């Protein structure tokens, strides 16, 4: 493999935020051995940082240490270098050692976001969930707009079966990124799991509205639902059934009951039938169509 090709692959992985550690290690090692990173400016040093992390992932700590020494010599007292040292420490040292290292840095610089996140990660990984939550809440009080932090908090709560708290965290995500249908879908599924079916069906329909190519009735009939739109229609179908089966349901969020529930159920049935009747390049989603057809044909109540 040529040096130019290796650099291009590393740049592609960076642009796409792809964690392909084995391939990054192979390509990055070539750049390191050629010594070309010194001639590439910022891109060269970024490639070396990539190689450091990939080396830790694949267990080549000797290469990681070599890269880390080069980076530290070039950028002394850099916060990014401090974070790399901490990650390297996590690979071989006891968690308490890494936690103390991160705590010392935060004591000197409480605005170091990367270090704060690493500390929270170590706390969660070592089973100190309550401490991780407390640290994360404190972090989000300081850096409210950090979407990754809110998603992490929602995930921690969900892993502890605290779905109401998980949804509350996701509500902040929706405030910060209202146009992302994947986050709306995650919130809808969380509401469904917490048995707030009125809120869940409303949010599943929001996902459909966000991901449909066009709202016109003609195109809606001709189009084939794909991706998360199909998942959202499944959610609508599931919610409609649960609501129909229990006339005394109440919404924890005080969301009003959907009107024309039967029509919503019929529409979800039709959309799922279309999705699983597809052929050609879209045929992959059609696998198991008979089982899906039998399921959606079940009466609402």
C-alpha cells in the first residue's frame, strides 16, 4: 500500500468518525514508519493521534507509547495529550489510578470536557453508576448543550430501568437537536417502554412525518417506507393495540388520547404491508413478509 493511499484512508476514517482500529493501525503504522507525519502539518499529527488510539484498541501498546511520546514532545501541556495519556493509562493501570489522574486534571482545569467525559466513562465501566450519574449531571449543568452527554445520561437511566428519567434526558436532546428523527425515535421507544402509549404513538407519528419524502397523499400511497420509517410504523401499530386493549389507560405525561385510533391502525397496517411487499433492491426488508402480514392482520382489539 502506498503512503498516499494510507493517508487518504486515515482521512476518510476521520471524516466519518469511523472506529476501524485494525485498518487504522495498518495504515497509520506505515505513516509512522515513513516518518511522513512530520511533513504533513496538522494532518500528520492528527494521523499519529489516530494511530495511538488504534494501537491501544488492538493491544499494540508499544506503538501507542511511541506515538504518545512523539505527540507529547511536540505538544507539551496539551489537553488532548493529557486525554491520550489517560486513555493509555486505562489500558493497563487500575481504574482508581486513572480516576485520580483525571481528578487531578479537573481540579486544575474544570472546563476540560474530554477529561470529564473520560472520568464518567471509567466510573460507569467499573460499576459506579450512581457516581457516574452524579458526575454527568454536574457536567451537563455546566455544559448544557453537550448532546452526547444527555444521550449518555439517558442510556444510563435506561440500563437501570428508569425509563421516565431516561425520557427526561432525551427531552433535552430533542430541544437541542429537534430535526434529528433518530433521537425522536429513541424517545418514542423509551416512552413506549415506560408504558406512556399516548405519548409514544404521537412521537412515532412525528418520526413518520419527519422521514416521509413528501406529505402528499398520492406520493404517500406510491412510496415504500424504508429504514426508521418502517420501525416508526411498527411503533404506531404496537401503540394502537395497547391503547385499544385498555380503555382506562392514562398518560404519565398528560398526553391526550389519539383520535381515530382505528384509522391510524389501518394506515400503519397498509404502510407495513407496502414495506414488506417490496422487491428488487428493496427486497431485503421483505424477508419474513408472511409473518409480518399475519401479525398486522390481527384485529385491533
